[in-house]
């Protein structure tokens, strides 16, 4: 692996965790960087799950005060997400690269649309905090299946589900999202590692970058203009969708 490729991967790892902590969508960057240097789609997707984990952990730790007040319900959400992520990741490892490759442009385009619609999916004024309904828990379960299978746009989907079905303070919801993302990523890593579909050298390059980016992202989430971050992520998602449709 050349030095420019290593620099590309390190930058993607840092930026992906940073934007995940702010708004989500970081998988576009890690997945895109790995496919650009020739890593097969399933392996790039599986390795993205590995590289996202440190950023999710540091982001969740940075929100530890909010999580301390989240109550027992957060563990119900996490347990449900564990089962969903297990199902999604098992589906992925059962597929061939050509089959998954044919789905990639549609998955990327769909995730980009979901990401772009994120602000409209969440209610403008969050309702008062309350326990999630059965419908809300079902929606989170479906989201976790998607997260275990692909992951791009997962954070936006979770924030939309939490905002619409639980309500309350945004940063508290973001904390729950980050903790749940840790669970989904851990499950995916266990399945993908046992399936032999993780590219460990790129992962080793991106993991420390992701840890730094995740902690920096929480700081930036309270200060950075989110429209600018969102615009950049949407542009990357559309560019990758076009690349895979054209290929």
C-alpha cells in the first residue's frame, strides 16, 4: 500500500467519525476510500464497520452525562439493536461480491436520500420525552438490521426514529444513537471477523484516526455549522452513487 493510499484511509477514518458524531453519514467516506484503492465491496463494507467502532465509542463516552440520565430504556433499545444487527450482518456475509456489488449503488443512493431528508424526518419541535412505543421499537429493530448489513445513513435513521417516537433533548437522543451504534458495530465486527471479510491493514490505519475524529466530532457538534457538514456528506454520497452506477 502506497503512502498516498495510507493518507487517504487515515483522513477518511478521521473525517468519517467526526461527521458521524455531528450528523451521521461517515460510512460514505470509509467505504468510498477503500473501494477507490481497490478493496472489494463486501470487504470494504465490513471493514467500515470495524473502523467506525472507535469513533462511536469515543462519541458515546463524550456523551456520558446524557447517557447517565437516559434510564433503563436505553438498554432495551440496545438489546433489540443487537438482535437486528446480528441478522443484518449474517445476511451480508451470505452474499457474493457480485450480488452485493449490484446493490451498492442503490444502497448508496437510498442512504444519501435518507441523509438529505434527515432534517425533515425529525420533528421541528421534539415532543416531550416519553418511552418508545412498540412501533418505535420495531422501527429501531429494522434500522439495526440495515445497520448490520450496510450502515451508511444509519445514524440519521436512528435519530429520526428516536426523535419521532421518544422525543426529548437532542443531545440525549444523539447519545443514545451513539451508544446503540457501538452495539451494532460490535455485532457486525464479530460476524465479519469470523467470516474473514475484514481488510485488517486498512482497518489498523483508520481505527486510531476514527477514535480521534469521534471525540473531536462531539466538540464540533456543538459549534460547527451542520449545513456545511451535511452538504459535503451528501456530495460524497451522490458522487459514490454515480461512480457505482457508471461502473
